[in-house]
C-alpha cells in the first residue's frame, strides 16, 4: 500500500504536500487530486475550500476558513469568486468589474506584443513608404498581418449580458 499524502500547513492554508514518514496532516484520498490552493486545514482535518461560503480575507486577498488575524475581513462568497479591494474593503467582483479587469489584462498583453512584434514591421513600412520603395505594399501587408495575429492571440472577453446600464467605455 502506497504512503498517503500529508499536507504542510501555514495558518489554515495548505502550502505543500509530502509523502512518507513525515509530520503533516493527512489529506483524504478524495481530496488528493485537488490543487493545493483549494485545500484548507479546519483545525481537525484537510477540507475542500469549495465547500465553504464564508471566508476571512487577508491583506493579500487570500480566502481563509479560520480567522487567524483580527485584521482579516469576514466575507460571504464562493471560493472561486474573484475579489476586488475597493475603498479599504474586499468585495466580490461583479461581472462587469471582472470583464473590465480581463480587458485591461488583454490590453497590456497586446501592447507588449505590438511593441516587440508589430512596431518594428510598422517602422520598416513607414521607411519604405517615405522613400517610395517598391516593397512598401509587402511591408504594409506583413505589418497588418502581424497586428491581426496579435489580436487573434489575445482576444477580448465577451461583455457580460444584462449590463446595458454600465457607462464605462468598451
């Protein structure tokens, strides 16, 4: 029979998994396939954080099931719900906030790719256009194809349904 896995714990977070004759809290076999970030120590056993709907949020936005520090904020939410730190408190991101955060992330990825991959092609195109070089149309096509490739690689998320009242620009 193989050794069972044990959890290394900090506060109530499972920070590592070990096997063998070592100290740690036994991880139930049914939870063995879960990622470590979804496991918690409830003071008696390793549990699945997805089974909880009340958490204590630390300064980094990590969801704990036990309040080890008085500064941790109680919050009712699901484990997989994204959080937002707003006006000194943690809250669940609504669909539009989540959408805009995803868009900003995609914009940053696109900007980086444009600078590295597309801008040099645009510069070549601009140079050839300035001096009426015969390869100007080919340079333009290469640049525009690279822009389209980057946009396809980093597509924007779909806007959530039922949020027509949001005034933030798309």
